[in-house]
């Protein structure tokens, strides 16, 4: 086996993110090489450098033993490097074949050689075990199949070094299995695969070798058969790994939140966005909502918060809140961690202390009557920053200057500062690093012990299983199953989410 | 650690604050110079003439009088800008405000201060009502407020001309000018000459400074306080900065849209008053046009902040007044329009450059903190 690609002592100064101080990776042909590290450790920067999107300040890149200098991704593609992005870049109204050839269409005189392209795609699909029908529209495909199109697209351009950026983040367990099978096929065909992830069990399953980066530097390169997930995690964070878990039952008798037949019809009158959702949530209890994204979870949050009209009824502490505005619901003691922090929870161009006010602008400590109490707000912001380890120069820092994980910690801290009786937490640890994730879990656990009720929505199945007292599975706007997290594995939960079980 | 970094005034921050206006000024002087050179005249002469004429006591008073309505109208526009809306209909709102306040204000006599207050209320009511049409259409029907307020400007022009000529104007023998009945003395706002004389300013042939100057200053202070320091102002700004987050945080976006547009219209209604209450004492055919449009540029240049708009209103006033002297050296006085335009354009660009630079700078500070 020969070395397909090698990075030597890559350094990159990059505002806002920890600079890549010294990253070295060596990937051999016919292997799957995983690059792991916390968010912000510098994984993405390294890959952007390898893919020609950024240029290193110093260090060398060697492809097949020759030093290269990429000015842009086209140079990288030329050298046989392909990237399968986490967020797919496909045209929905094009067929699979059209998407695959888009941008590098084989010409037949002045026209596109569809026949030749089709034959090549079919052949490639068979060769690598990427089974797909080239003639369906991409909009009809599921997430796993879309990813397959992305892979074929990269292969079609002649790549033999493939970078996968967090490829499993969007997949359910069954799709993950399919993906790993495809990676197996690529390896067998002599491709070099770079697999970026922070899910360590997956890394150990699929990778031959693992490079661990921490704070912008390579800290270890190991064979996956020689390490355990725990050891990898400790290498990643430099300390012990937190686990999502809640100890014992803290559920109290009183019912904090009661939903009865809550539905949201669509304008067209077809299938309801939310149909007859009914459940009770007690104080001190966490109910986990599991489901593939887009099956009504967002609408459920909007109904509870009063952001969307619904039929049926929602009671909070035994009183109907159906007629109450969003502001009233906030003020009653319902807290929200929205799923998209930048769009729904922050004013990116404003300083943190002003963001501290958002959602809390109707009471203490940020207001004195109708006037902003700037000093109290800044003090409170500082307290949140300390308690939740928000890493920023100070309350005057703009929200946009913070990393995603720090933004999330700030938002969690902001919501917890009013000690809500009910917390609607939508993906509370999405995109945050392991350390912050553990801290957020800790906060939720403690609040639960004190009697806070939590509606937890997450795509992280381990988080759902570990943190919830009860799991509700949503599919096409309805609750289709109720599971006991103590007796449920991520695979079983995944099956229930897709409706397979 | 964090104290040292978040300290308010570091040399680089002050430098950045000055950099944008300075760059904009230099760039716009260059462009204006080109315009003067194109008419085969010396830019140095032109600027010198403008400066000499513009800084005489009489001119400076006129500058303030020109800037006062600009400032009030700019505040009206800024209220909507801050909420993520754009009231382009200030021109129509101020026209109707001025017309109705002159017509209704001349119908009765009240004690001096009360009468002026009543006139203000009438102006704000009609300005606000006119804006409320656009607000209603936006909230109930989703009509873009830029479109509706532009169209309402045209309607206001026609409506005011019709009302003046057919209903509100006095019929005066031997005069072509149509005007409303003169406001009684109790509704007039005296100019500030008595006050200025005490400060040692000599009488000028062109008259004094409108009393509404103080109203404009007060409005500026109120605007600053409400927008930056109150709950309403916070929700207004949040709606502008991130409407989705504002809604999630409990701001009723429709209500906010409605209120912002109506308040904007009400303030706009006041912006036509400095001249009518201070000088003409009636609404007539010669009512100054274009305030509402120039004010858009004033608001943009002033970054929708109370202080910034004050400076830009005075700057626009100065250019307008001092450029009249250009005729003396055979340059078209309309050159000031080029100057205003180039200042606006270059400042918008300069501010954006500085904004990005500042964010990068903050990110670097942050990287240091994170690594420490």
C-alpha cells in the first residue's frame, strides 16, 4: 500500500477559530482513515485546506508523494480529491443522473452525452455497491440516497481520495449501515477515504486508522483495532467523557404540561402537520421526542410556545394556555432552546448583553419597569458567561464572534437563568463539543431534580435515550410509539423512527 | 483578562469609529471635485467659496433651519429602519400633517403653548393616520410597505392639492397663491432671535432660527432613549435585527409593524411644521417639497442613530445652503446634489468595510481568549 495523501505540519491562523498549530495526517490507499476531534478542534479547517478552500500558512500537502499547492477546490478535484459535504448540494428538480454530471457534463459535440454518462454512472454504481436509479428526481429521494448521489458525483469526477464530512450526522442507524457498506466498497476498490466524525463508535467500526486532533494539533495517530472508544474520547478532550444519563426518578405527581388532541392542519387540507398529539408531562420528568427531522417536531414546539395556531388544547399547571400569546407563555415560566440558534435565538450583530435581554424583555433582572437596566443586564450576562463557561472576551462581544458551541452555552444559560417550570429543549447540544455537551446535560439533570419538566427533542439517539424518562416517537405528525428508554437501544429507536418496527 | 479586552475605548476602536466617515468624506470630495472639473472650474475655488459663504452667521442659521425638518423626518424614517421596515412615505405624511394642522389650527384660538400642542397633535394624527393605511395593508394583506407608502405619497400630493384649492384655501383678491387661513399668534412658534441676541448674535436679514429647533433636539433625545433604553425600543430593534428570533422571544410582529409605521407617520407629520409654524404661518402652494426624500439619505448617512442623523442633517443643510454661493463663480449650485449623493454612497460602503473589519478584529480577540 502506498500513501495517497499526506499533510505535514499544517498551520493556519484563522480568526475566531483556534488556529491549526501543527496538524499531520498520513492516509494510505485502500484504507478508511478517520479524523476525530471536538468541534472547534480544527478538523474542518484541515479538510478545507486539503480541499483547496483555504490555504495553509505553513506546512506541506503531498498527494501520491508529490507536493501540491491548491489555489481552489478545482485544483484539488484535478488532483483526485473529492468532498462529500455534510449538507448536500443537489438540485431537487434534477434527476440523479443530471445531478451527478452537473458541472462536468460529458460532451458529445455541442450536446451532452447522456447515453455515455448514464452507462458510466450505472457501471460505477455497480462497481462500488452504490445502488441507485439514475432516472428519478432527487426530490423523491431520502437522505441516505441523496448522500449516495453525492458520493457518485464525486466519483464521477475521477476522485480517488474521498473526504466525508460528518456523513452520519443526518442519517438514521439503518442508513448508517448502508453508508458503511458503501465505504467498504470504496476501500476494496483501492480508494483512500477520509472520514471526519465525532461519533467514536462509528469511527471504530469503519476506520482502519484514526488521527486525533485537539486544539489545532495532532495528538495521536492510532490503529482503530488498538483502541477503545473511551480511550479515543479521552484523547479528544484530554479528560474523561461525559455520558447522557439521568439517575433515578424525580418525577412528581403534579402535571406541568398536558397536551390533548393537538393538531395543526395544512392549508391544503392534506395530511396534518401535527395530528392528535396527546401526552402529559409531570414536574421533574423528561419526555424525549424521537423522530427523523421533519416529522412534526418543529411544529410541536411551535404549538407549545404559541408560535403557530393549533386545534386541541394545551394546559400548563392545569390551566389552559390556548389563548395566551408567545410572550405570556414565556412569562408563565415556559423556557425554550430553539433548534436553530442563529436564526431563532440570537441577534448576531448585537453584543451578548443585548442578547441576554431577548426573550426576557418583560421582567427582571434586565428591565426596571419599561426601561432596560443595563448594569443589571451586564452583570447577569457576566454571571451566565461564568456559570456556563461561555468563552468570549466579555458582555460587549458580538454574538457573531462566538463559536457555535459558545453561542449554545450562552442560550442555555439565558433560558435557565429564569428557572422555567417547563423547558422545551430542541437539539440542546447540537454542534457543541463534548465538554459543553456534558455541561449542558448536567444543567438539565439538576433542573430536573428540582422539578423542571423538559420536552427534549434531539437527533442524537443516545442523548434521547440517556436523558429521557419516557420516549415518544413521532412519524408524519403523529405519535406512533411510546418507549421506555431503559429498555431501548439506538437501533430499536431508529427502527421505530422510520416506521420499520 | 476579560476586563482589559472589553474596555470601551482602545485606540483601535476610536480609530475605527473615525475611519468610516473620514474615508467617505475624502472619497466624496474627490467625486465632487471631478464634477466641478467637468464644468471646467477649480474645485479649490468652489469649496473655498462654499465654506466662506456657508460659515457666515446668517448662513449658519439657515443651515439649522434647513436641517431641522430633515432631522425630524429622518427620525421618522429611522423608527421604521430600526424595525426592519422602510417608510418611504414621509413626504406624503408630512404634507398632510402640515396641511391639516394649518387648516384645523386656524379654526380656533387657545393659550399659546396649548395651541401649539394642539397643532402638533393634529399633525401627528394625520401623519399617523396616513401611515396607518400602509400599516394596515402590510399587517392584514401582506402588502409591501415600500410600495404602498410610495403610492400613498402620490395620493397625498393629489389629495392635498385638491383639498387646498377646493376647500381649505382662502380666496384672496388679486393673488394666485392659494393658502390656508393664517394661524393665530398663539399657534405660531417664535424664532430664537431673542435668545440668540442674548448670546451676542447679531440680527440677520434672513431672519432667525426656527423655534422648532428645540423640538427637533427633544425628539432626538426621546428617540435615543426609547430605542436604546426601553423595552419597546428593544423589541423594535430585535424585530429589525432578527425578526424570527424576535417572534420566538415573544414580540408580536404584526403589532410591532403596525405601531412602528404609525409612530413613524406621526413623527413625519411634525417634520413639515418648522417652516409653517415658524415662518409662513399657513400652508400654501409654496410648501417645501422633497423633505421626506432627502431625509431618507439623512437617516442612512446617520446610521439611524440620534447623534449620527443630527450630524448628517446639518451636513446636508450646510451643503444645500452654501452651494448657493456657487452661482457667484458660475458653477451650477445643483453640484450639492452630487456631493450629497457621493457622501451617502461612499459612507454606506465605508461603514460596511469597517463593520467587517471590526468583526474580524473581535474574532481575533476571541481566539486569544479561547486559547488562553
